């Protein structure tokens, strides 16, 4: 799965936004910065954690199945 697809799935989840907030980051900053990175593993740790938190939320609610 491409990075932009992965982000699009989670960007509106509460867990994603909460994780960014806990790291002292704003959603706007994330939206401006993430396109500089081509792969998930290249993202700053706070971004990776936020994406994983959003995926976890979607998985728990049954809205996302990881393959």
C-alpha cells in the first residue's frame, strides 16, 4: 500500500489526531510535511505512531482489515 493511501485511511480518525497532539504536533503541520517522505519508514517517529494509532482504531472498529 502506498504511503498516501495509508494516510488517507487514517487522517480523520480520533486516534491519529490525538497521537499527533500528544507529540506536540498539529494536523496542519503533518499535512504540510509528510509529502517530503516517500516511505513509511522514512517518516519521523511521531508521524509513524500517529498513523499506526489511526490504523489500530480502524481495526478495532472493524473499518480496516490489514493484509
